[in-house]
């Protein structure tokens, strides 16, 4: 359920995800250019970092944060606080 929900929230905020870095460092191994790239395949379904960052970005978007503010939070590691066991219930 959490993987499905991660892709659902990613689909709701593509313009935000295009502007975010990905901290699983998939850019080094599979050539991704942004967090959005992780959701263009099944990569994110197998990556806790990608899913946490997407849920974080979605929550912050709902709080009216800009893409730049979300990026700053991701860089600070705020996405690491997302609990994937409960993230599927994020509205």
C-alpha cells in the first residue's frame, strides 16, 4: 500500500518533484536527474529514500511551501522523519 500511495502522491505534484534532489543517489548509478525521475519507473517502489522524499514533498506542498522551501527541507534531511509504516494514510 505504501508504494502505491507514494506513486499517487508523486503523480499529484510532478512539478515539485522535478525541482527536488534525490538522496538515494540514483543519479550516480541510473542517471536520474531529479526526484521525479525516480517515479518514472519502478525504482521508487523499492527505495525508502525516494518514497520518504515524495511524501515529505507532498506534505509540504499541502502546507503551501514553495519548491525551493521543500528543497531546503530535503537538503536538511527533514524527509528522513517520514514513517513509511504510516505514510500510506497521508492525505
